[in-house]
C-alpha cells in the first residue's frame, strides 16, 4: 500500500518537473531577442583636405581624441 502511494508521488513529481521544463523551454524559445548592433566609439566629425576627421572617445575617461583618416 505504501509502495502504491510512493509510486504516485514519484510519478506526479516526474510529470510536474517535465511539464515545468517544457513550459520553460517554450518560453525561452519565444523570448528570443534580435542581436544588438555594436556601438562604435569612432565618429567622423569633419573633412580636411580629402581626409575624414575622426573623433575617438573612451567613455569611462570622458576624453576625446581626434585623428585624420585618409583613404588611399
């Protein structure tokens, strides 16, 4: 009699965990996000004699550096 009760408890636990796992996996599959575009810390701010003036920023230091990028 005790074995029938334990069998029912174990079967209920297995079915419950299987159902929760299935619901979780379906939820994860539905909640897929689109990939984010990488943010660049380079910005073209001006032109100088046919070259691009590029601003480079490193946000943790809040400083900007500028350089010329000339296409050959």
